[in-house]
C-alpha cells in the first residue's frame, strides 16, 4: 500500500455495499491509504454472506481490495471521537449511507469541516440532496429505472433491468474521478469542498446518447431488444452460435454510416455477395436492411450457426466488421490473457484462499498496481488507532471494553 499516483493521500471510508466501496477501491488501487470504518462485530452490510454467514461474502472481496479496516461504533461518544480524530489525519471522507444517516451520526459536512477545514467530503446517494426524492433510499435498480436506462432496455413490451450494477459501480467510479479533481484543486488553491453525487443523476448522464433520437423524433425512445437503439438500422443483433449453449451468441453490428463498407464485407464473409448494397435493393442502406430485417438477420444467422462464438467474432473482426461474442465470467476467469495484462488478478484471501477477481482497467505507465485482498474486519485497529492516533494498548483495550471499536 502507499505506492501509486495517489500515494500520500489518506481516505476515511464509511462506504458500504457496492457503490461507495467501488469508489474507495479505485482510490486504494491508485495508491491512496484507505481506512475503512466498520461497525464492530458485523462490519459493513456488504460483508455478510447469506450463503455462508460468518465468512466474508465474495461480493465484499471484489470491491474492498487494498483497504485497511478498523472497527468503530460511531454511535458511541468514544467512537464518534475516534472518527473526529481520524478526520484530522485524512484528506477525504467518503460515505454512501441512506439519506440523513451520516448527519444523524454527527458526521455532517459542517461537523467534519469543523474538525478539518480542508476536508474533501464525498457523499453518494440514490437521489440528489436538493431534489424532491432526497429522502428516498436506493439500490442499483432504482437508479437504472429512474435514470432512463430501463426505458430503453428490454423488449418493446417488457422493460428489463441490467444484469450488472451499472449505477452502483458507475456512480462510484464517477465519484472517485470527482474526488481526484477536488484533490487537484486543493493542491492548487488550498481549499476543500463537498462532492455530492446521486446515482439517478449519474445514470441520466450515462444515458446522454439517448437524447439523439429523442430530440430528433420528439418522443421517448423505444426498447429494441438487441437492435440499435439510436436509429432504425440493421444489422444489429445477437445471433446463436455452435454449440448453442446459454451464452453461445455473437453480436454483430455493421456501421450505420451510409458510406460504410462493412455490410459489403460482411456479405463476403458469410458467402452472400448477392446481398451487397449495389446488387440487392432490399439491403442497399442501413435503413432498408432494417425494413427487411428478417432477410438480413436470417442470412447472418445461418452463417453464425456454423461457427462457435469465438470463431464468429474472430472471422468478422479480422475482416473489419465489429462483432462480439458473449463472454461470461467463466470465459474471462479461464483465459490467461486477462492475467497477463492485469485485468484479472489472483489474491490470497485469509478466509477464502486464492481468489481470482477483476482488477483495475486503466493502465498508468509510471505505476504498477499491487493487488491486496480485502481486509479482515478491524484488522488495522492497532495500526491505525495506536500508530496513527497514538492510542496506547490500554486505551485500545478500554475502547474495546466499551464496545466503541
Ligand atoms: C443502500 C441503502 C438503501 C441501505 O439502506 P439501509 O440498509 O437502511 O442502511 P442505511 O445506510 O440507511 O443505514 C445505515 C445505518 O448504519 C449506521 N452505521 C453505519 N456505519 C456505522 C458505524 N460505523 N457506527 C455506527 N453506526 C453506523 C448508520 O448510522 C445508519 O443508522 P441509522 O439508520 O440509525 O441512522 C441506503 O444506504 C442508501 O440509500 N444509500 C445511498 C445509495 C447507495 O449507495 N445505494 C447503493 C448501495 S450499493
């Protein structure tokens, strides 16, 4: 810990579940010292594993790498004092509790600023604090439903939510970016500030491309399954491949630009030159292909059915037509290329043993990220409370006896 572009910065982390923890995990990967504060005995809510109570959930392992954990019951006077002492030693405070919870603890922005005037105080909520839904709780699907995404995802008569937590991890990532910007401003101007982000607002921003068809058509966009959501064009579909298992599909999308050669190349690849733009009026433009989508899709589907998803992706892409196989967790976990370039990493967790997990996508040429397993609950109590705050062993024992840590 302590290497990387953010080395030297210390983060006081009161995050839970995924959205907040992803934010502080990124800061930790980038070298910041992240002190994760958790309630004694149970830890933060994301530690709990319904399948295996008493052992950290895999979900916790995935979003809490490279952090230190201390226990603190901030609802006790001693615990609150510990938090205030820690605030003085930290550059950033991050939390994603429910509306009002952090204020009720006595850790509002004003209270934290009183302890550390330059603090960067980062709060992640479901909804904006100055909007009408400010008091509403939210998990990921609440934000994807209220932030446009589900209005355009699924089938025409069946809204479908995303299978991954786009709002949680996306908002957490955006919060990390904003905290780093605030740290840069603090370097230049010496000022701290509060950074607020709402998952709904993040999703609205993430959906910004949807305003292209919305403004052009003057009405909300339709759900188009695997079709192209921005315009009525083809091909854009997910086609079954050999051996027709649950994830044996490839998505093929040829550019919607009218001058693109991708459709003609695709026709050569699938052995159907008779469907090229200049020779087949029904296939002459992206819009025409959409109007005759069964003709378009059946020709592609017949070819895909003769190939595995990997073959289909390779052949299409090598010819210059964008294609992507559905790659599931099994495909990624068992492919050495992801470990060779640090996108998948193996960590040695004290309870779970060796675990393979996704790493940090960006690569910074002056830095190499060291991946450490998620911390044991309270594993850094002595290091932080004695080392950083100067408590004695007796004082630590007293805090434990009072159930403050
Ligand atoms: C996710 C969410 C719905 C969960 O709601 P919840 O289970 O009721 O949990 P809350 O965060 O509201 O409450 C946490 C409680 O733990 C307490 N707590 C947390 N850490 C504590 C600590 N170290 N010491 C003492 N108490 C602590 C809080 O004070 C709060 O108590 P209170 O309700 O008596 O005020 C809610 O936290 C939320 O809307 N968060 C913001 C959006 C978000 O991040 N959602 C996605 C999460 S992946």
